[in-house]
């Protein structure tokens, strides 16, 4: 599983661009120690790395926010829509399309809104 993480810790100095202003957010208006956040994140990631693969997939599956949500993704240059039904044993995203066909997404981006 490859995971990219981006966190806006504080309110930005300038407004978010129009294309993301209704999607983007930030953690707090209070002062936050970037070093402490990075250390806690590293600690959590190391905990995950120590898990057995089955436990990691189970933990991910139990806590995923996309299950039951409609998503959009690009496949062969075409915009596709599907519902997320879960993850498989290797971490692939299991989706079901409008024809009730399931497939596993292993790379790319998913979006909650049509783009």
C-alpha cells in the first residue's frame, strides 16, 4: 500500500484557491508543533509497519471512510463511477459499477465528486 499524506495544520495565510476552497480545510486555529505532529505520525506509521498483513488490512477495512460511498475515477481515459464495497486482502479498493460488476482498483486517484 502506498499512501500519501497531506495535512494543513493551520489556517492558510491566503485563501484556498477556488477549485478546492469547498474541499480543503485545516486542523486548528491554535498553534501546533509541526515536530510533534510529525513525531506522532511517524510513531503511528511504525506501529502499522509492525502489524501482520492480515491485521493491517483488517484495521484499514474497519476504519475506511469510503465504504458505501460513490466515487469517480479514470480508467482507460474515461471517467467511471462506482460504489466502494471494501478492500481485498492485498489492499486493493473493491468497487461495484452501475451494472453491478465488481473490480479492484490498485492505482490511481479516486474522487468523491465528478471532476
